[in-house]
């Protein structure tokens, strides 16, 4: 098979030209190793975007389907032509099934699938065995067609899809999480240099230029007599609570997914960037809301796990591939995966924030003990995601240095925490964690950053192309990692039915954590509680 790189520049060469129709779904044998056809196809469909854009894939399938008709005319082999057409339709249908809601964002792909389906429907009488695949593809297209209608219904309009914590509303945090798409509209706040702000409605995938256009209109900088674009000297800047700034280019898009926990967007001129200061951190109004020591720990762990499961299930498996292989040729939205990574950071900083906001030593030790207990419950519920995040929060340098606080812990509690540190130990490629998760059955929530680390290691340690041929061994390793996530959520999560009386309050609390993510501020709090030795 010729290299995909050269072939993808035009369609003069068919990358499937050497493919024989799959006569059965029996095992393939290659050098004594057995490969299931389903696995090979799954590998290809999960990773094709790395070396072959979606529109190119669908064009090739369309061409392969139509070319089979000419082969029948040439050699008179109708059975061969029918089998070849079935294979092309089967691959197209399998790809569409794998994409699910991502198809809603790709109008070109939907149009190409419709064209292929229309041609195939006309040929069902000539090739009756195509009917099954044609029916499946039609059903998928009908499903995609019906979703935009649902999205425009009154109930859908009223439902808010919060992005990150600082964009969400209290009334929406209790809603079941749904996958975010680039076409979804969100409300966001954009600040001026004096910390006044405007709220605009924007598509999640909007470009910086589109965002600034909305901001300029709200701020009355927009001049209808000038060309329809924001003022040339207006820039969009994100600022972390630490004061670190990022200036976005006008042609960048989906910038909302790049924001940190307490990051804010500013619209300002180039000259005023140096004068920007972050708004005061919310957690400085410290002790409002429920005390963590007074909550039911089992219910707290249940609600944390339920929310993590919702976020985990919103992540499409292809987002892992798009996140790791992110480049100019793969411009996909990874908002749901970004949100999970945000949650990991948020839980870590929540642990540190709650401990360091306790001024009394006894109470601080009690909060420390509570978090160790919550981590134990998360581990018991196979929520390794929040288990890791809580342990990492307890290992934050601003917390771990509190020697007086740790000394107040009971010996049994210290021993439990030592076991937790051993389980999260990164030595020998996280062997303790990998051994533990291999003994678990689904459903479970893995530590997703480690999945991404594995995929990045595969990506950086192996070439995508070898002598202009696609390195399918690398693609198989990537696909195997993605399939592990599929296995983890292959069974539904069932929570305990006995709810605490205040479970709604706890549910709202864990979905809107107030945290300090400025490490220097956490250090300042730590040194104030337990000063350095003279």
C-alpha cells in the first residue's frame, strides 16, 4: 500500500487500492499472530485522523464503492462487486457509529454520508445484500437529522450547558452533564482593565475575532460604518490568578477550553496589557457554605464519584486521540476532556484550600483526616480519578510542610495515607496503580492524565510513518489505550440508594468547588499557619 501522505494530497491514487474485500470475520494470521478483523478496523477508525482527514476517508470510501461497479462491468463478477460495496458501506457505517454526536459538528461528513447512502439505496435491487448496511446507515443519518430539531425545542433552549465553574450558574449545576459540542452556546464574562465586565453569548468553538466582535458591540466600541470586525487595537487576553497572561491570536478558536480554574478573559488594548490585574480570588470570602467536617463523608464520596462519572462519560474516546495528536491537520474540539482535566486540578486545589483556610490547629488536623477518609471511600468505589486528585492535593508542598498538623493525625490514619502514597507512586511507570487497576472490574474511573501520558509516550516514542507507510503498529498501541477507557465504562455506575437528608446541598457543593489555584497564595497561607523555623 502506498504512503498516505502522498495519496492524501489528491485522489488520483486510492489508499484502499490493495484492499481485498473481507470475505468473512474470521481471524487473520500474519507471522503467527492472530488479529481479529474487528480489532484492525477499530484501530483504523480510531486513529485514521492522524494520517488521513475525515473528508479524505469518506471520499476514498465513496470512490471505492463506485469503482466496484466498473469492476463488475469489466470482469462480470457481480459477487465480488457486491462484497466490495458492502465493505465500503460497512466501514462508513462503523465510522459514523463511532463518531456519534461528533457528526453533528461535521456538516461536510454528513453530506458525504448522505450522498453515499443515496447511491447505495438505488442499487439495493441489483445488490440485495447491501440492504442491511444501507438500513443501518440510513438510521444513523435519521438520528443525526433529528437531533438539531430536539436542540431547538423550548426545553432544550431553557437548559444551560455550563462549561467551567466560573461560567456556570447555580441553578444549572445540578443538571445531568451532557457532552459539550463546538456548536453549543455558552455565556461568558469578559473583563475590562478596571474589572468591569460584559456578559456575551458565544459558541464554544467561536474564534477570538468573533468573541471580540461581541465584546466590542456590548462595550459600544463597534462602529457600523467601519468594516464588520472588532477594532484593530482590541486584544483578547486570558489571565490566571497568579497574574500569568496569554494573548490570543484573532484566528484562534475554542479558547474557552484553554482557561484555568480561576482564569479570566480580558479585552484590552496592546498598551494596557501590562496594567491588567486578576480579579480578587473568590475563596478569600472563606468560611461561607457548609463545613466539610459536618458533611456525611459517604454521601460526599458518592456525589464526587457520581459527578466524576458524568464528566468521564461525556468524553468521547476520539478526544483522547485528538488531544495527544493535536496539530494543524487535526483541529478537533476536546472540550469534554479538557473539562475532566480541569476537574482533576480543581479537586487538588480544593483539598489544599480547605486545609489551609483552617486557622485552628485542631480543626485543620480534623480536615486533613477527613480528606484521607474521603480518599479511602473514593478508592473503595473504584474512583481512582478523585482518589489520585485528593492524594495529590494532600501532597501539595504548601500542605505537606505543615508538620504540626500532620503530627496531630492518629497513627492509624498516617499508616493509611502512606499506603495511598505508595499506590500513587510514579516509580516503575506507576506499577502499583497499574497492578491495582488490573484487578478491578468495570465500572471504574481511571486516573485520566495517566492515560494521556501513556498515549503521549507512544506518540513521541514511535514514528507515525515508516518509509512513507503508516506505522499501524503505533496506531494499534494508541487504539489499545483508547479501548481501555471503553472497558472501564462498559458497565453502568450504580450508586447506593440510601441518600443523606442533605444530599442535594452536598451535590451542589461538589459541583461548584471554591478553590485557590495560586500556588504562591497557598504558600503564603501555609507560612502564616506554621511559620518557618528561625
